[in-house]
């Protein structure tokens, strides 16, 4: 049990999102790897950009008095700490200006939104209680259109503004205007957050927010769904009535009144699978989809990492770098051959050349969920290496998305439990092949392993390379199994 501990402003933001999220963040904290690969700390870059490399520096346990002393002794202080009623905050950059201070908030983002004004307002209140008058606020953000040349140009990469971005990603209202629209009772907010965190336990309540945009990291801690039936109403895709229905005691999709089903094709597939207690298949539509598949069939999968700061020439902020591909090629006589690529650092050109060499010049390229992944990656590579555009465009034109039959409701098995990833679908078609036997079992783990690759000795590098390559190879073999599983389903239901 946690009693009378120090809060941080981030705890207030979590409380605003959800009581359970706030409580779990302290009592069941989950380590989160960064979504972006950073070759150096972002703070090093923005401090250089703001000419703040020789300034006062705050430290994690500094008191108000220590921070105030830093401000007295320096025109600029970075990472100054302040607290009010046991709620601490850290101000990235404070600079003395006429009649007060300017606060600057750097964002590892291209579009810091207007809701960021809330944190600035909280900080302004805390600082005012410490005798610090903030008269100006600025943001520093990444220029999404910046294209790196041989070296990194911070004056082109970073931008500073007194405005924030609206929902359409346009600079609109000033920070001052946004802050003026914020009305909070900070004292009550702090006390409420303390009360939540000092509880010995918390009772979770399912809401739409639990899975909005992306599932909450603490969802599985709050809700154990392992004992739910495969056709649980909770797994009914995009249905707005499912939570109310679950609270009324409805457990199976087939039990939901028809007037509460929106009628999407995928929902129909789920409903029919629940009602008939067997897989649903639109056989005619599946046969039409399969007609486009031509031999040799190439089963393709990439692994990549995302760089917030472009590390190499012709890359933009938040571009990705593909470091791995797996390719299984199936000929009409049933022969299956595997190709693999793995490299670190700037391997883009070699990646392209090897892929062009390994892929057959004809036939279908089957990719799972390709539009926002493999196909997009090849388009980005084509823009970075114009000399390969024609060949890369040709590869894209032969791609067919293996996820479409599932996402479009042409085939649904309740064992999928409302999930449509390759890992969720593979067990439907094979009991013998599983990701659970691998050292690396998902794409994020593959990325995190890749990030440590260059720091390993040669023996460790071999192990990391093998683990990542084995995982990626499983993806393309899973594509092969799933495609042939669909073929068998069509045959068996003739």
C-alpha cells in the first residue's frame, strides 16, 4: 500500500484518462520500450537547437529552493523541478525574459496538439505558487517535411512556435489562447489523484475507452477474458452495444437482438459463426478472391524500426528502416523455398537489391496486412532511391493482401476471438505450428532485439540474428499455412 507519496503531473494526466489506468501505472507498472529508435537523446538535440548546452541543469530530487537558486544564477535552466502540495513537475526549458520567464516544451512529434495546453496550465499554476511568473510559452517540434542530407541540420529539423496544432494538423490557436480555455481546480485534482493511488485495490469498469484507438496496456490486468466463450459478445467487432449487452448478462454474439447489430459484413460473419457454432465462409466471394492468386506465390514479410530523427540521407522524421525480410516462394508443383535478409545500420540499398534478386519476376506476392506495412515501406524506399522506383512499383503491383478475406468477413472462425492478426489466425489452421516455441514471439520483440544488435559481441550477434530471422521466417510460413488452409476450407465446403 502506498501512502503519502510524491505525485507527478503525469499522474494527474493518467487520472484524467481513467482511475484504473492511474492506479495500475503505480501499482502494476509495465515497462514500455520506446516506439522510436533514438541514436542520441532528443534532449541533446533540442538543447543544441535552443543554444542551451551551457545552462543550469535541474536534477530529479531538487527542492523548490534548489530550483529557485538555479534560476537566480542562470539565465536559462533546463529540467528545473518544482512541486506544489506534493505534486512535482519538470519544466524542460526556462529562460529569463522581460517581466518573467519563457517556458519551452520540446515534443518528439510533428504535431503537438492543443490539448498540450493543459499540462502547460498545470505547470503555470505550480510555478506561480513557487513565485515564478511564466509570461510566454513555446513548443519545439519536428518538421515532418525535412529530408536529411549527409549531415543532420537541426535548424531545418526542428521548429519553434507559440501555436499548437488542431485536429487537422494545422497550427491554429496560440498557446496562450488554448491555456485561457483551460479551467481546472488543481487542488481538488491533486487530492483526488492521491486518494485513488492510496487505495489498496481498484475495481475496473469496462468502457469504450479501454479499447479506443488501441487497447490499454493494462486491459489484461483489469479484465481476465480467458474464460470467456470464443463467441463472447465482448469480441463482437465495432459493435456499440456489446458492453451494455454484457452488463445485462448476454454472453454470446448470437444472443444480441438483431436491431442492435449494425450490419457490417464482418459482424455478419461473427454472428453466423456464433449462431451455427461452426466457421462462417462466403465461399463464392473467397473463390473470386483466390482467382487472382498466380504461381509462383511469394509469401513476404518485413521487419523494420522507426526513427523519429532521420539517421541517414534522404530519410524524413518518423521514417522506417527495413532490416529484415523473410520470403517463402511456392511453385505450382508444391516446392517451397525460403530466402532471408538481415542487416543492421544503413542497409536500405542492399535490402532493395537483394529483394529484387530473390523475388520471382512473375506471380503473386502474398503479404498479410500490406497497405500500412510492406507496400508502404517499398513506396518510401522508392522515394529515397529513385533508381529503383520502377522495380519497386512493379513489386507493389503484384502484392495481394492475405488479411482481406478475414477483415472483410469472407471467413471467420470463433476461435479467432475477434482478433485478425496472423498470430491469432494461424492456430485456426494449424495445431502443430506455433509462435509460442520461438525465442522472439512478436514483431515488437524483434525490433527491440534488433536495437541491441550492434552492441553485442560476434557470438551474441549470431544468436540475435538467428532469433529475429526465425521469427520473421515463421511469419511467411504462417502465411503459407493460412492460404492453404483457406483453399482446404473452400474444397471441403464445396
